[in-house]
C-alpha cells in the first residue's frame, strides 16, 4: 500500500477531514480559550507541536511497540511532549501559562492527537506521519483562530490586544462567554458542510 501524497494529506486535514468540522474533536479548547486570539494562537501551536512530534515518534517506533499496549505508549508519548510545552510556557510566557491554566495539560486528552497517531502514524512512513500531524494541527488551528477572531473583535473590540473597533463600540458580553464559542462553532460547521454538499452535488 503506497503512502498518500503530501498534498492530499494537507487537503484532507484542512478541509475534507478537518478535525473540528468533520470529526468534531478538540471541542473543549474551542469553547475555553477562543475569546482571546493570542492565547488561542499559543494553544494551537502547542497542539501542532504535539501532534506532529507524536505522529513522528509513533511512526518511528511502531515496529517496536507491542499491539496490546500501543494506546498506553501513545498516551505516554503525547504526555512527554505536552510536559515540554507546559514547561516552556511557564519559563518564557508565564502570563499565558496562567491564563490557559489546565487547558495546556488537557492537550494530552485531545482526541485529535490520539486519533492521528492511531489512524495514520501507526501505519505510515515517518515523513508522511509528521506532515499529517502538522497539517491536522494546523487545520485545527485555522478553525480556532476563525472563532477567536469573531469573539475577541465583538467581545473586546480588539485583535491580538490592539483596538480595532472605535471606543464608542459596546462590547458584546456574550462573546466573552463559552456559549458564544459553541454557537459560532455550530455556524462554522454548518457553513463548511453546506459548501461541501454543494461541491458534491456539482461533481
């Protein structure tokens, strides 16, 4: 069985098999951290880092991992990279680390990472596994940044802390609260599904 092309992997992870649009994974962080673009960016980079390196490690060691304990080993690998991220944030970005709180540690339980390790890295070459992990995390990041842009702009009138809307703008309090992320995510999924269905009908 030949490995999929890099272009196909990227297209699937960004669009046709996006971890949030299609697989509905990683919802906790979507609801929790997307009221601030800066925190969302840091969190998403952490997920990309973890997913890419977990996939690479699992692909590298797949022949050595006994089948009966592979899920446990994958969890340990994920935890290793998440601990590195957590320590780096505490050392270099303590304010962001404090703002994100337990959600950095919860990257360990992010089903996107375990799903890609099990579904892709376990049966594909190292280079393809790294690329799959990277693009899967990037697809996740794209959706989170889209939601965070709307929430921060309407909730604070800013983007990355810089004021965009005039001082007279009255912030929408609901946008700072988790329910807004839930509704925005639903709208994003609805739009994505509608576009996909139209393309399928045309095809």
